[in-house]
């Protein structure tokens, strides 16, 4: 698509051969890299949404299991009561289990699809609990607490980055305006007095 635009664009505006060649190269580069950048951005946004919704989903999953539901039924509750990419992934896991895939294989496939470290850690803990016969409720409680701690740590980390991010807009946008507002009237007054004294 980018290469096509590079060919057609200069023909429409009747550009010189140099501009025409430059547009072709730019169109080729845009057509080559833009889809990859777009897909990367979509994957990053989706991973961030999964990471943000995971602690709440684990809390709901823990409450459901502790109230007496099986893990699959609790996972179904979380998938139907929540929205977003994580709920869709849980529905896909349930669908794979219903068509005959083992729970461990379905959970591993989920870890491979999402590529979110926190979700991978949770799935690893659940697979180990299933393998060693550990009560799932206790594992879920520990995982939910760990996810809440990680979420608060991420929030604190983002809050600590704010002063650095605001420094350059403050220096280059706000301070010049303040200097103009504060020093401007005094400078105009001084120039007016100098003009009168010179006259």
C-alpha cells in the first residue's frame, strides 16, 4: 500500500523525478514497517489491559473458589462477569477444555498467547498446584495478594517517573510564559521611561 502511494502520489502532483524517487522509497519504507509497528502497538495495549485486569480477576476467582465452586466454574464466572482481553482469554481456555483439551495444556496455551509475565507466573503456579495436589484456594489467595502488591509497585513506579516527564515541558513551555508575564511589563515600563528621558 505504501509503495502504491509512493508511485501514485508524485504522478498526481506532477513532481520532479527526485521527489518521485523519494516518495517511492518513503512509501516502500512505510509499507514495510507500518504493519509491524501497528501490530506491536496493538499487542502492547492488549498486554497492558491484561496486566491491569489480572489482580481483580484473581480476587474474583479466589472468592468463587473459596465459596465452593470448582476451578472451571469459577473461571467461567470470571469470564462472564468481567470484560476485556483477559475475559476473552478465559473464555477461550474454557472452550478448549470443553472440546477435550486438558486444563494444563489450555493454560499453557494461554501463557504462550498473552506473553504477560504476571499471567505466566499465575499459570505456572496453577499448573504446579494441579500437579502436586495442592489446594487451589490457597494458591489463588497467594497469587491474588502477589498481583495486588505488583500493581501497587507499578503505580508507585509510574508516580516516581512523573517529575522527570514534567521537567522538560515545564522548562520549555511554562517558564518562558511566566518570564514574559512577570518581566514583560517591567521591561516595557523601563523602555518607556528610557524613551521619555531620551526625548
